[in-house]
C-alpha cells in the first residue's frame, strides 16, 4: 500500500507541476472525463491488486470564491477485480470542493453504486463509495485529477477495496 500511495503522490506532484493558469470557468459548469485506477485489498483471494478504467460526467456549481458542490455519474470496468471477478460498476455521487487557487481544488466525495459480475452471496450488488482528491486545471477547459477512494460492498462476503486513480477531464 505504501508503494501505491507513493505512486499516487508522485502523479499528483507531476500534475501540479504542469498546472498553468486556466481561462475556463474555474470549477463551474459541466464536465466529462476518463480515468485509470489501481485497486488494492490485502486480504483478497487473488494478487490483492487490480486495475480499472472509468468514464464520468458531472456538473460543478461554484457557490462563491472557494466552495464548489458537484453531482457526478461514473461507469467503471475492472477486468479482474480483487474479488476475482470481471466487474462493471455504475456510481452516483456528490462532491464538495474547496478552491485553493484559480487552478487547484481539493475535494471529498461520497455516493453509492451497483456492481454487476460479482457473487455477493446473501447480499446484492450495492456499494458505498467515498474518497478525497485534487483537481488541477492545466489548460483552457482541460483538467487532471487524482483521488483515493474506498469501496465498501453492502452485501456479505466481500472485503473493502481502496482505489488510487488519475484522470483527465474537459470542462464546458
């Protein structure tokens, strides 16, 4: 886990190094994007690590100079999850952000989703998802973000998973 945290931190620092002043609406309005992630579960039945790709869309509403609220949907594909299954996940979540500068926002997020392709035993496919991240506007209408998330299956028999993700998005 320390190695994955280090890789995430290096990616965030690299993104910050390329951040330039943005001409866009500074974390206000719609957005679409894609991300790639690494997941980990130290007590998993396979290697304890996996990877996934995601697409997402949402809308940021900037209340004032520093506060942003967002609604977001995400579709995620994981070819071999830490649970040993090919998994498709749909998520609906909210984000609350704090704008540190014209090009940098930190945020927390929480939501729910449904996973298809997993044997939940006595439960269903619903999950709880929460995390935190940073988003950098790197150019006019173009941002990068990195976050750490936690997925808790609400059914019996599956362990929690921690995900580290890097993504790119366009703002409109």
